């Protein structure tokens, strides 16, 4: 197991930073994406919106590290935006019958495991979250790119087949890695339970990681 005694580092507790503004923009883009996907069925524009808003994820992370603007709020907003985009894309594509509902259940149940089991157990030991692992980041990366490609592959155009094959390959790999990361975090949580005693009611969490920072 890796070291779980410390969370993600941060530079400031300020709320109004450029990376946080970009994260808020990403969150506001969720309803825009759903409107394009479901209300108008402008699939190409929906994919463009996802690509643009997804690029802000890299930009705000780069700015936060370059300008020493990593914040506690940003550690919550950034993974929250990733999960909302994955959820919005899953539900939207399932409603359009482009992906099966069982895939929605499989992916959402992993987040339910994290929210309902892992995080409450960590809080009992004075932790807010586990450090983000590369496996979790890789899974999220695969899923963020998989479903826009599946959407582009849903058409009858000659080039759609290539997008469909690549998109589903990423989706299946991303789903497997997403659950592998979740089970790894569960194992690390059990390690925390063995190594650290429960905290008292008045004690504050000892880590600086975001509540949603476990990959």
C-alpha cells in the first residue's frame, strides 16, 4: 500500500483563483452539453463542447501548479466536474439508446461505493480522502474520451465505424480500470482502519485532500 497519511498538497485556501473560475465554467457547461445532446441532438456540437470544456481541465491544472494556485476548493471542484461530465454523458447516451443502461449502473455503482463506504470509513479515522492514484486518473481519462467517440460513432457515415471501435475499446478499458482503482482505494481504506485509531467528535480531519479526490 502507498502512504495514506497525507493528502493532496495545496498552496492557498482562496476561493477566487483562475483555476477555480475555470472549474466553475466546466460545471456550468454540463447543462449546455445535455441541452445539445438531448434537446437539440446536435451531436457534433456536443462533442466540441466536451472537447473544449475537457481542455479546461488540463489548463486549470497547469495554471494551478505553475502559479502556485492549488486550493482546497479546487481539489473538490476538479474531480467533481470530471464525475459530473461522465455521469451526464452516460445518462444522455443511455437516454438516446447509444449505450446500454447496464454500463451506467456499473460505473455509477463504483462512485456509490466510494461515497457510501470508503469516504465514511476514512472520516472515522480523521481523513478526508486518499491521495489520487495514477490508475484512477488513467481510468477517468479513458472514460472522458471514450463516450464522445462512441457518440460520433453512432452515425451511419463511413468514418463512424472507426470512432465506434475506438470509443468502445476505451469505454471497456476505462470501466475496468475505474473499478480496479475503486477496489484499490477500498484496500487502502482497510489499511487505514488497521493503522489509525478512530478520531473523537471534536477532532478535525488530518489530511488536505479533497473529499472527492480519490481518483
